[in-house]
C-alpha cells in the first residue's frame, strides 16, 4: 500500500521560468514553473514532450537555457556537487555489464563513486540489495536477469549512497504487467524515506504511485495537481455508449473516444464529451480520462525531445 502520510526529509525541488532550447532553435522546454515536495511525484507526458530534458536538468547533467532549477536551494548550474551528494538517478537508457554479478556490478559502481573503504562500501551494497529485494540473486550474472530485475539493479545503483532525492526517467518502459506491478510495489516502499520524482508516459504508473502529478506537453506544463483533483475535474464529461460498428465511426468523428471494445454485433465506447450523445450513460472518470482530455484541449503536436537523442 502506498505511503501517503510523510513528506520525505524536507527535500524540495523548485523550478522557475525554466526553458531549454537546442541548436538550431529547437524548443524543448518553455516557462516551466514547478514545486515538488510530495513523494512520489509524477511527471506525465507523451514521448517527445520534454520529460527527459527536464529530468536531466534536475540531475545536473544538462544546463537550462533560461530560468532556474534548485534542489534544497542549490542551483543546478552552480551547486552540482551538493546536489549530486543527495541525488540518485536512473536514466531512461541504463547500461549493465552482463558478465558481472549484481554484487560485483554494484560494488564496482560504489568504488567509482568514491566509497574506498571496503567495509563501508560493502554495507552500502548490502543495503541497496536489501531495499530492492535482490539479495537472494546477488551472485547471479546480470545477463540472466529479466527486464524487471535489471530495473531493480538500476534502482539499487541509484540508492548506493542513500540519496534523499531519487529521479527515475521512464523506469517501467518495456516491462511486462507483472514486472510493472512489482516495480510499483518497490517504489511505494522506497517513497516513505526519500523524494521520488518519476517521469513516465504510462498513466497507470502515476495512478498507482503518485501523490502529485504535473502533465507536460510540448515543453509546457498543462496541469499540476493531485491525481484525485484531476479525476474530480472530469465529472460529467465521461460517458459510455454501445452502438453498431457503423455508428461507432460517426461517434469517433464527433467526439474524443478513449477506448473501444468489440462485442457481438456492436461496439462499446468510452468517450469524452461536454454533452452526452444520445443513449450515452455517465461513467466514473479516471486519471487516463483526465490525461486524454488535457491532451485533446492543449496538444498542438509535440516535437521530439532532443535529450533522448544525445549523450549530455
């Protein structure tokens, strides 16, 4: 069960007027204002919305073109050393050494991060393995790990120095439903002790985990609220309707259809509309409905996020 009672170690992230422009004038972010203190925090948006650019700026790997981003008052431009001491980061593209065991891999990364004392380093590795439920497979080679287990190793390396801020960029992409459910459980367990910032295009990740969410589209924040408030704002706008296959095409032209399910001789539709089509019944709204509604009203066609294409 998700922990919703505690705010983690008073760590706060603040972003003001943040913008990022890549040569030759590609705007990835514009005018981002955001305060993050509730954990887990979800940054939700389609591919190419600018999520990776924002995550890399917060992780001190990329400098903004304008505006500021701070972690506990440390500017990401000038306070990189202080931020990195409190930061654990799992990028979207995370490489492993397949011939190493999980223990060897984490021990190696701990040495690279300056943990020279053998006893202290091994304690950190043990704790990271324990937190990510990998202790029983610590001696297995990484080449034998499933996608979900590899993501757990990614989390473990981010936890080696017991960070108070954990930034995860698309951590469940490519996982099957069972692996994703396990990952949700892990992040719920970790969120009580640290501020977790989760970037994803998967609505169910945010719905299952996050206390606070910002929706990023075309480099701009289109909404920032709790998932509950976003869902409540959709009251009276979500409908279900069963029609013939021919009528379904006409409905799709007139309304935003969220989902379609084929039944015997008919189609069951879930749709968004300010006024219900003839014969439609109200449906309980979800976060996915709110997300599609915001995309429908504000999306003008996203440009690819250049940070996904570069080593920064």
